[in-house]
């Protein structure tokens, strides 16, 4: 008897798509940068993701590196 092809049969691999962390404005954040800095951090993290060739799995690392770079640049501008 022939098997019926259903969505559950066959190749179950799905393409992973990296997404940026979502911002939830209703949730107050403690010890977080102002919104304009967060936008800069988000952009820099995406640039790092692009430089790696859009390889998923390093989102947290990209965010932390971007945050460190942007906040250091912001601190330098504030002290100047």
C-alpha cells in the first residue's frame, strides 16, 4: 500500500532565520541605555551579523559587542 505524503512526512529540516531581539515598550527596563542608543546598538549588531555572512547563532555575542562599542563611543563623546 502506498503512503500518503503529508506535511509531517519527508524532509523536516527548516531553514533558520535570525531575528533581532524585539523591543517591548510596555516593559520598563532597568539599567538600560536610552532608546536612541538602543537603536545604534541594534544597527551595529546587525552589521556584525552581516560581516559574518548572515550566519545565525551569534545573536547574543553580536549584541554584547555592539553594546560595548556604542556605549564606549557614547561615553567618549560625553566626556569630550
